[in-house]
């Protein structure tokens, strides 16, 4: 049985596991947004950054990539994903149906935000997000790098995200 992982943020450009197949996919009922304070990877407790999370919303949909794990690497991949994504318990691991562009539906390991967690910051205006992202740095580097890489990879695979495009342009102007 194939193990699938849904990528919508850094998993697009840095999956961290051997990928056998990558295809565009849609997850219904969730929106990609900078709704999680980052106190480890892209910020600190004193100066949090922002990272993307899947925010549950009834009429929303998120376009990303369904990544199938190379056979034989499933256990190690799941272990490493949990170490990476569940570092602060702000994400919840779920098995959710994603719809591949081929029309096929697969169940994928997906990390969504826990709205009751202290790191949840949904609904923040884009300008406020841009100001935070432009200045935050964490254990995995500048918050700007995370934004730019995600926006560029979405564009490369033909998936537009107007909010991320606006944020990338605005953050570049702040950082200039």
C-alpha cells in the first residue's frame, strides 16, 4: 500500500524523504495560511516568525502536492515527519482524502493546525504577516526564505496562491 503525504508549504521544496511520485492535488475543507507562530524553525520564543498551516474552513480548498513515499521508507519517513512537524504540538497529524489531478482520491498524511493551540494566529491581516516574516529568523533560517521558497515552488508547479504572491512581493520591498 502506497504511503502518501500532502505537501502545501515546506514539504513542496524540502520533503526530507525519498519521493517515488509527486502530483498536484487538492485538499477540501482547509485553507493554506500563515496562521501558526513559529518559535522553533522560522522564529524564536522572543521573536516568533510565521509558518504555513492548514486552517480548517468548510468551503476552502488547498492546492498542493501529493507525495508518495518510496517503498520501504514508510516507517522512517513517518518518524522523521513527526519529529519535524510535531515539534510543538501545534500541528495535528491526520489521514485525509486528497484529490489528485488524475481524478484519483488517495488518503494522505496531512499536518493541520490545532486551533486551540497557543501558536495558532489565524485571521491576521496580510500586512502584519509581512512585517513579521520580513524580520523573523529561527533554527532553520530566515522566515523570508521559507516564504520565498514556498511561493516560488507553487509557481513552478503551476499553482497560484494570491496571498503568498502578495506576501512575497511585500516582504521583498520591506527587506530591500
